[in-house]
C-alpha cells in the first residue's frame, strides 16, 4: 500500500491586522480571512495516534495570526509568500504549503480581494 502525503487545512481564519499601502490602511487594522493548507506524511501520526508526528493546527493558526499581525505587510502578495515561507521554516514536517488571504473590505460591492500561493519544498 502506498500512502500519499496528507493535507491539513485551516479555513476562514479571521482576525484584524495592518495590511495595505494606503495611509489609512497603515494606521487602522482591518479584517483579513486566511486559508492555510499544509501537506505532510501522515504515516507515523496515523500509525501511532501521536500528534508529535503531525502538526497541531491550533498552534499553527495561533502562530500564523501572531506572525501576520506583527509583520504589518503592505501587499497581500507579500503576506502570502512570507507566511508560506514562515510555515515551511517553522514546521519541518511540511512538504508543501498553500496560503490565501482575502481582504473583505478592499473592494466595494464584492466579497473582497484575494491572493494565494503554493510553495513546495
């Protein structure tokens, strides 16, 4: 039996942060919605029922929120690239990561502006 890498996803992680290039965006927090998917080998975690062989998604969500809030990115593109690199650097079990961000207030009469990236080791 061949087991492919598994995927852990966090959908709709919502919080306020500084993001944007306009003067008022640099001074006032605004909502963002982040989606994260990480791919890793589930074999040992599944065999042993041991989180030490996987990624704690609550810890990952808290870590990403802290990282993004402290960074105060100007561009969505920078946010997704740097967040994906942060995850790869801090979660060595990760073989690939996808990050998307949506600024729901960015465009009137829309669901928002969104950027995403997938990076594989």
